[in-house]
């Protein structure tokens, strides 16, 4: 038998291997078994009228060729004409051949069985596997023989061989053995065999991967085995990865895709596919599956973690179906749909898809419906979360009808309903509904509607109370909402915060939390910054509660780099500076404000803040604060006490002489300092303000020019103020602002400052030769408001562009804008 493996190949149309195995036998082969035409053992012997026996298929082919060629029908052996072509089955011979074949095949299978062990030579193992393949191809019944001989576990054992050729051949053999044979598939699926096959999916050799995929494809045709394949850890993940791999050959990709298609018969596999990025089967089940499957898949979708692109895909594919389930299903189905919609609504693009699919009306109905068929509170929380997500996508919600009479989300009645629900539910829903209002107030087209509804409902006091809520999310949502509406109802908010003890302090406690810079802190300081800056009562309360030292401390720490935060740093820092600046608006009425400004040297701090490049609002507010401080300087300067004149000087003026006063401020004529009187001549304030006149933001330029104008205002020595500006090289930048005409406010301020500068003869002489300045003044004289035209006329007279007929123009009564 050992020698019989080495036969020659290639007879007729048979494959080399099948011809070789046809010649393998352990009993002598009888001539009667062999067809004279094919020279092979017959499987269906038939006898002619002359007694000669042939293979049925071969003799039928002989007769066909005779007819087609026009020859007489003769016996292939005798060449004598036959009277009849009737073929008589030779049953006895057939049975004998089958018994002989069975005995031979049994021996050959046993030989193959003995070769399938780790100690056999590679060539013997490969020949055994090839023979098993031949046997299974030859007859379906032979697959039973392979199974009954316990060869399947032995072939599986060959998957552990160190030879790659043996492993590949074993995978190929197993595929042939189990093809269209449920019993063999069941045997193969026993134990950890499927896990072993799956491991080949991650092998480096592509041929092993392809053979493993081919075998899994065949196994996956059995619905009973689909769950077992899916239960192998990583099987579905690897298959999903293969179909998206650019390095796999096309055949492997196609087989992997077909395998996954078969595995979809099992719901658990569908869930795994969705988890690993293949969502289409799950979505198809939601669209087309039976009710119980739709419910199951929707429930799982609500638990699935998805990236943003997947959320958009899901929203586009099943968004409408989920909305329909939410609208008309039973409570269990509605719950599943709501949770799934909640998952996919967290991304702006997918939320917009849901809006287009019509999610808003049923959502609002679910939230506001009471009585029969109302949602339990836990599901109302989910509905509120979805609404908050959808609203924060930034659509035009004033144009989308959501209720009867075409009411939109920002209609007065709808906002009143939201406010009422906020006051009558638990913290979790309150938080989400407040987030809804935050979203609605984030748009300039809808914020005024919400503000009007809050005012008409008198809900501001209720909203302010949430500032002290123990739940952080609820507190953050309320502070963000109040911050959004504060520019439009600042006074109402100030009154509400001052009306209840502790609420203002609660906001400052949030700001004071030493945990970096959070969204809550940025919102809290933003809210405080929007409160009316000239509200004396509010500022007084802040002074009484020692709120400003806290603000100053945070500003200084940020300047020194002790507090770092990339996301909320800018709004937080800007808010701090704005809140601090409100001290400078009440200096004239509040001695404690002056005391605070002196104690912490606020003038020096605001001068430093002028250099906060890139933070336009900080620079603008700092310049405004310096203007306010400088306006108060003339009231705080200590004028020297002059000695009384002697008797002669009081009688005869020729004997009187002005005493020389040393050490006094050249601008204010008294004792000044930056810290005590906020005089801008110290601390390089003027130089820093002049530098801002070249800023690209006109609001920063306007604030800087207003602060500079305090050097030229009535109540100070204007000539000295001009001199200070000349020393700081500030005259030309002021005139450049006039020439640029960026805004009407800037032109008014620039014309006023230019007129004050042109009172100095040297400057007037230099400017008279500049046609651009003259043109700008003429334009202001012709087109500006009445007061600015008067000042422009006066400036033009300084440069002799308009004749001064009277020769008399009083130099009083015109203060800075």
C-alpha cells in the first residue's frame, strides 16, 4: 500500500489526484471491473446484446459519436453492427464492484488515518488529506465514512502542525468534508474547534486567512452554528476588519462579507457587528424586522457607543422609524425608541437630521402630556435630554411648528410651559429643560422671544434660585441660562440677585473654586459681568461681601501663569476684568470703592492689563476703567495751601508774586500719584494707551482714546496735557484716528481731541500744512452731528481754514465725549 501512493497521474479528463486514487487498491483488480473504453473501474456497468459490458456513460457517448458521424452502430470491441442499442444494467457486477471498492476504500481510509498524526512525515500527511478530499468529492456517502472513521477530529488536530502546507491543506480538507453536510459541521463545531479556526483569521499568511474564511463561510451556512461562530471572542471583529482592509485580496474580502451576511441570522451577532462598526444589519432589523426584533434592536441601539459619523448614518437610516415608534408604539417600544434617539441626538449634524425627520412635535407632546398615556418621569427625563440635544444644534426654532396653532418652541405659551415644567419636576428634568432654554437663547433670532416670555411669566426669581442648587449640572445650566439672558434683562437680574441673601455670594463662591477654570466658573463670571455696571446698590453689596479682593486675586494669578486652562481661559479672564472694572464706575458716589482702588493699586493693574495682546475685551475694559479712574483724579489731587498775601501785596498788586510750588503734578496742579489719585502721568499709562490707537478693533481704539482724552479735559492743565501727549508721541496717532473715520463714535472723539490739540500754536501750524487733516475736519464740519460740527468748526479756525470774524471764542464748556 505504501508503494501505491506513487502512481502516475493524468488519464483522460480526470484530475491527476483522482486518477491516482482510482488506481489505489489492496485486492487484485479484475478485468471484468474495468470498462474497455475508459480503462477504469466501472460504477454503473451495462451490458450490450452481444454480452460485452461497458460503463454506461462511456457507451452512451460511443453511440452518440456514431450517430453524429453517420457511422453504423457497432460494438466498440467487435466492431460488429448491433441490432439494438438497449443497455441492460449489470446489477450483480455493480454490486460486486461496490463491495470491492468499499473494502479497498476502507483499507485506504485506515491507512490515511494512521498517517494523520504529528509524527508522520509531511508528505504522508499531505497525501492523507488529499485522499480524504478525493473520497468526499467522489461520493456524498463517503463523507459519512469519513465521519464514522473519526477522521474529522484528526484533521482538526493537523491545524496545530508546524508546517504551513499541512495547516492550509487541513483547512481546505475540512471545508470539503463539511460542505453541504450538517452532521459533519456539527462534529467540527464541537469543543474549541471553531475558536481554533478563527485564530487563523489573524495569521500573517494570506493563504491561511483565505482558507479559514472559506471554512467559516461554509460553517456559517448552518444557522445552528452562526451563534457559535459569533460567540468566539474577536471573530466578528476580525471579519468586519477584513472587509474594510485594503491589503486583503478581493476573494477573501468577498468571502468574509458573505460569512457576516450568514451570521446575521443570529441577533447576538447583529449586535456584535453593530458594536464593531457594521450597523447596517441592525438598522435593517429596525426597518424590516418583526415587532419583537425591532424592539430588541432599538433597545440595543440605545446602549451602543457611536462616533459622530455613525450617529449621522443612523439618524438618516432609521431616524424616521424610531420617531414613528416613539409616536405610536406601546410604552416599552416608546422607551426603546427614546433611548435610541437620545444616543444619536448628541451630535449636531445627526440632531439636525432628526429635526428634519419631525422629532420636535412628538417630543414636545411627550413632555407636556399629563394623564392617560403620559410618559413616566424617567422617560420624560430622556425626552427632555433629547430636546436639549436637538435644540443645542442651533436650528431656526422660531420657524418650526411644534404644537397646535403652529406654535414654535420660542412662542410665549411654549416657553411658559417649559418654565412651568421646570418648577414642577425633579432636578434631573429641570437640568435638561434649562439646557433647552440655554439652546434657545444661544441664537440672536430667538433669545428675545425667550427673554420676553421670562419677563411676562415673572419666572426670573425662580430661575435665580437654581444658582444655589446642590446638583452641579443643574447649577451650571441655570447659570448659563442667566448669562445668556443677562444682556437683555440685566437690571431684573441684578434686582433678583440682591433681593435674596446669599445668591450673589453663591456666584462668587463658584468663581472662587480653586479647581482650574471650569465651564461653570466661566458662566458665573460671565453672568456677573453682564449685570449693569452703574448699579450702585449691586456694587455696594459686592464691596460689603468682599467680592472684589477675590476677583483681583484671580486676575493676578492668571497674569502670573498660576492658573491655566485652554478652553475657558479667555471668557473667564474677560469676565473677571469686567467685574473688577465696575468699581471704577461708582468712585464718585462710593468712598469704599476709592479705598479699594487705592489699597490694591487698581490703576497700575489696569495699565498692565492694557498689554493683554489678543484679548480685545480685556484691553477695552481696562482702558475704560482707566478713563473712569482718571476722571476722578482731579477730585482726589491735594492742592497745595498757599500762604496769605502780606499787607502791601494785598493793597498794591505790584508787590504780589505767585509762590513757586515744587513737586506738584503738572497736569492737576497738586500732589498726585498713580496709587492714591490714579494720575495717568505715572506707570507708562499714556504710552500704553497711545499704542492701542493703532489697534484693529475700533472698540479698543475708542476706549483708549477716551482715556487719553482725560489729559485734555476741562479741569486739568490742557497745555500740559498736550505736552504729555507730545512726549509720548501721541499726537499723530490721534490725528490718524480722525483720518481713518472707522466709526461715527471714533470720529466724534477724534474731532474733540484734535480741537484740543490744535489750541497749541505749534501743532496748529504743523497741521495746517496737512491737507488730509483739513479734509477730515471739513468732512466732520459738513456731515457730523450738531455738536461735532461746532467743534470741527472751532478746529478749522485754529488752522485758519475758516476765518475767525469775531476773534473771540470762549475756551470753556466742552468736555470730552
